[in-house]
């Protein structure tokens, strides 16, 4: 399945907060996600991840891609699952 991501234009010298999207499998990496989330929130950024999604009418993959398209930085947490 091909996933199409969009590039976002960010003005040069912009002081707006960057958006960071955290991605991983959830159940087996909850502690790792929490640790990364806590570190990243110390910086001047907005953090997004499945913890904030709530109930939605779209499929999980569609929701993730939509959130990712609105983010500036992607953090993928990978393990052995």
C-alpha cells in the first residue's frame, strides 16, 4: 500500500512551534512512548500521537496519515515486535 505524504511549507526564520508526531506499536511500547513524549515536551514543540486521537469516524491508518501530514517532525519508535 503506497502512502502519500504532503510537504508543509514553513516560512524562513519562522518562530512558530514545530509539530512532532510520535509513532510506534502501542501496547508493547507504552513506557517508551511516554518517556519520549516527556522529553520532547520540554522543548518548544507541539507533540501529537495516538494518545490524543480519541474516537473518530476514520480508520486508524487514515487518522495517522492525516496527523502525520500536519506534522513537521516524525519520531518512529521501533522494537522487535
